[in-house]
C-alpha cells in the first residue's frame, strides 16, 4: 500500500498554486490595473519634466516702469535680472529645497528672454508707454501709483501698482512679473521706512529648531511628524490593499470552481487541504506582486524626494513578516467563505464579519499613530486578526521604538493565531467545497468545524 | 504507476453515509473484481453518486471500511480516473491548459500531460480544440474533454458517474467505443447510470441500488438466467387480425394477459412457473404467425421484480 509522498503532496499543491497565479496575473485586466498603472505612474513621474513644453517663448523687449517716485525700477530690475540669469551665482538664500525648486522653475519661465527695464518718471507718458505695449515695442508697463507726501504729489508711498501687459503674454510669465513687482514694492516700502530688507529677512527667519521626544526610560529621539503619521499609514494601506485584493481573488476563484462544478474534478485528484494550500500560496504570490508594484512605486517616490531614510530596512523586514501573517489569516478566512457558497451574492452575508474586522485598522490609524505605545495600541496588538495591521502602524511610526518583547510576542502570538485561523478555515473548506445550495448559517459552520 | 496484486479493485464493507436524517448509503457491502465493466444502476437518489464519491474519497463514510486498488481511497487517487456527475470546466481556461493541469494533478509529468492531451482529443474526435477556451465548446464537446481528463493518466480503475447523460447518439457511440477500448486494455470500469439499456449494452456486471441499499450484485448473464423470461412476443401472419388472435391467445393455458404491442405485435405475459417453449408451441398451433419469440428480461424488469416499481418512466429510455 503506497502513501502519497510529501514531495508528491507539495508538487500537486505547487501545481494548484501555479495555476492560480498564472490565471490571475497573466491576464490583461490584472496587468493593466495592478502592474501597468503603477508603472505608468513611475515612468510618467520621471518623464513629465521631459514631456512638458520647455517653457513659454522668450520675451524680447523692455518693461517700462512708470514711477514718479523713481524707486521701483531698480529693485524690480534687480529681481528680473536674477530670473534671467542661470542661477550660477545663486547665493543660496532660498530658505529650503522647495523654495529653490520654485525659483528654478521660475527661471525656466524666462529662459532665453532678453528684457530690459526702463524707468519713466513722467506719469503723463503712461499712455504712450501703453501704446508701445500695444504696438509690440514693449513687453509690459508697470504703473506705480503713489500717494501724497511732503515732497508733493507722486512722491508718496506706493499705494498700488498696475501691470499692463501685451495681449499675447503667457500666463506663467505674467504671474512671474506680478511676483517680481510685489517683491520690489515691498523692498521700496521697507527702505522708505528706513529699514534694511536683508536685516528684516534675517530677523523674520526662524532659527533652526527641532522637537525631541523624551521617553520614560531616559531615551530621547527626534520627533518626525511626517514619519509618525504618514509612513505608518502608507505601510498599513499597502498591507491592507495587497492582502484584501489577493484574498479577494482567492474568494472569487473558489466560488467560480464551485459554481462551475469543476471542484469535484479537482477533488478527485487532490485533497481539499492541497487545494486550499495551493490557492493560498498562489494568491500569496499575487499579493507579493502587488506589494512589489505599489511598494516599489512608493519607495521610488520617497527616493525622488530624498526621503528614503523614513523607510529603513528593518521596516521592510517587519512588513514582510506582517504581510505573511495578515495574508494567511485573511486569505484562509475568505477561502472558507468561498467554499461555503456557490454564488458571489451568497458570499456577501458571510463576508460581512470579515470586512467589519478589516475596517478596524483604518479606524485605529489615527489613535495609534498619536500614541503608538499607549494602552489602546498595545492591547490591539494582541487582538487577532488585527495584530499585523496594528503592529505595522506601531513599528513604522513610533518615535520611541516599540519594545522588542512586544514585537517578538506579537509575532509569536500572531503566528499562532494565524495557524488557528487557517486550521478553522480548512475545517470549513473541506466540507464547504462539496456543498451546494443555500449558504450555511453560523451554526452550520460550527458543525462543519466539528465534523469528523 | 504501481499495480496492486489484489483481485478486487473495490472492496466495501458495511459502509454507511448519512446526510442529516437521510441515510444515503445503508450498510453497503460491495466487491468489484479487477477487469470488470460494472454498471451501478438505480433511480435518482438511490445512493449511486454518494457511493462513488466515497470510493473517490471526496466524501468519507460515517461507518464501515472502504478499500480501493488495495489501498485506502486517498492513496489510490492517482490510479483512478473519475468523471463526476456534475460536469465542470474552467470557462476561461484553454482546453489544452485544463487537460495539462488535471494531468499534473494526477501525477503526470508536464510533457506526458501535454502529449496525452493531444492524443486523447484526437481519439475522441475533438481535433483542433486544444487552443480553444472551454466556454467556446458545445456541451457534448465539453463532456468529451472531461472524459479525456478522466482517462489521460491511464488509470487502473475508471469511475464514470452518468457518463452519457446529455450526449447525442453520435457522441454516445464515440464514448462507448472509447470505453470498450479502455476496458479491453485491462482497466476496471465502474459507471453509474439510471438508464438500464445502456448498462445492458455495456456491462458484464450489474449492481443495483435502491434507497441507499444494494439490492442486486451479479454478472449480467447470471441475472438473465436467474430472472425467468415470462414475456412472449407474437405477430399474426395476416395484418389486421390482432384482435382475433388476441382472443385465442388469452384462452391458452399459462397465459396471464395479452396486450397490444407495437403494430400488430401482441405481448403475452405468462404465469409464474410456465415454460415459455410450451406456450410458444400452443400459440403457433392456435393461428398462423409471422413471428413468435421469448423476450429477454430487461434490467428494468428485474428492478420491477425486485422492488415492485419502475426505475424511470419507460418513455425516458432512449
């Protein structure tokens, strides 16, 4: 009497896994929705700067500054010259990377332009200047309107300015000229007040500061709000989406095999346990593809923003552990649901409790991110099947590291409960796959679990 | 492929299977010798499919023992071919992929599965469907694809649950021919049907189920000998004289009843213990006859004899 060998058992299980993987992944729908879209996103992100037009056509001509007070033209010209330059002589005063990025884009707006600034002190020549603009002889006329002061009309403080532009001037260039006019006007106002703009700017700049989170154990770590709130959410959503999507594929496949009656053909060749194991492994690979696609996209984004330090290798390792844990739990539960019904609509009622549980991590995101080592977070870490979702929130977001014993304990506990869920699901699966007709009641499911 | 040396392909002892309060199979003892082509018959709900599913270890008995090919059923799966009653294919899967997949699950190497898929499709007169999706095939073609999936790994035991249901006569002939060839190569074949005439045409052994119990388990020849033929078919020499002939035949000793058959044919039912040969002679003497014969006992007659009711309405038999 020959017993099936372990190798034979796994070979057949692997055949099931491979079929499920191939039949899911190598379809146009999957490739388009799951792989192509993120890839298009990545490629598009990289190519957008190349695909965009190089900038508006270069400006040629002069900008007439009509200013009876004669103060506005110089600061305006200085700023314009800076924009017309290549930035090589940039003094680096832009406060941060974002400001430098904006300034670089603004330079691109005027790339190749040759613009001069001419001061017109006589306000009565305004209409002539406007005609120059209309005729195409000038790019724009900046009319500076002033109030009265002791020196007489037109010598007072700037009340407003009007930029008269050529009808075909592109919006991006208009916006830039407006910003330069604003900045120049501010400089004039500051100097009229007897202050130095550079000094005021330096006074307004906040000194470097940071927040340190002090732990009860004597440790201290820099507080990173972005990391604390967004990175864990990113990890959790990646876990959630990949697990739900791949487990849902498994559910649909099981229901299909029941509804089209191919189940009995399969069970004449392999055991229900082999079938379930093969399905779980096959769709686990599908989940891994999803993680690689979406996770890779996220990491590429972080790398582009030079924020890769927010995702250390330890986070990725823990993610892998929690993904396996979460996937096996949810996939086995949905396999059980799929085995118990013959049609998708029948699955809705049985899916309810599973989906309810799956919503909990989304609700817990905010409170756990606020207090990753609090009582709620700690307790929730030990509540199956929430363990992997809660722990990924805690371990990737906590400024103060989660205690090692908690990580180890939750991995052990999570693994044990995962095995328990898989066992329960397998008990239901082996009975459910052969059942036809109306879906079982919860009481019947219990009977299936206890059946010999 | 390992070959067991036991003389029985299937050995079932005291098997009981219940579904809730319903006893689907009730203390079944069954032994199918190797090399048999055995028909499992009975009306719907008699327990045929449940027994087959237990043999396939798809479901397990509540009581009793079951041995298939000298092993427990689970261990023998690779040596059994199975065509379930409920036909099923992956709709979107290509025929070739489906057959290769089932072949691999049955322990075939990928190359063998591929070669045998093509060979069996040709044999079943399904050339050119390897690359088609299963949903593109007609119902009959799908059924033949499933038959190929059941036999491509050259099983020692082939179990077919209602293999001919829904097939047109041409496909029935194709499948029957394949079945005979497989049996001739030494494979034990067990197939269930509720159509008695198919079993009579194919099987050398018959197992009859009724309400979860086995009520008959014998070689076909033995059944025909055991159940006395008590029906004669008589046709008058002159057309249109059936009425007069009927009156004369009813008067013969040993004739219980005379009914009209098809055309001018008359059907004589004999009383228990009456020798058909004597009545045939008396009938021939009573009037000129075109033909007179003893009708062979049908399995349906046997069933009626055993349980006092017909298996299926007579008109359902093709």
